[in-house]
C-alpha cells in the first residue's frame, strides 16, 4: 500500500479509517490487484501520466470506473474498476478512453 499523507488521513471516512487501522494481508491485496480502466498504459507510466481529472469515470455510462479515495495514498483520485461490484461492460466505442486528456488510457 502506498504511503498516505497527513491531509489524506484526516479526509478518510470512518469505514476507510477502520480498514486502514486493521490492515492485514487480505485487505492489502485490494490495492495489489488493482484493475485500471480499459486501455490503461503500464502502471508506472499510468501514475505519472494520469491527470486524476475523473473524465473517464464521468464518461462511463455504467458507473464502473471509480476514483480511489484517500486510503489509497499516492494512488488517490486515480481511476480503478471494482470488478466484483460493477464490472466493465467494454462499450463498443470506449468513451472512457476518448475522455482521457492525458493519454493514460
């Protein structure tokens, strides 16, 4: 898991704070198995390229793309998919990719 800043710590809601305080190998895997939106470049380049604007999440008509919260540390505000809750439908025209101004997708 990435380091979180003091500012991020104070922005956590109670459930996120509880999850952070009870960090185990099981919930650490939540961040290790991170799934990015379709077309994402490799993770290292993605983190430096993504502007964290949220346009991809707004363009997703099914609400499958979410921005990560403060409990994710350096990954905060980057887009990710929660496949078990709301999987990507791989739209024919990929509006999420076209909405990305930085080329991270």
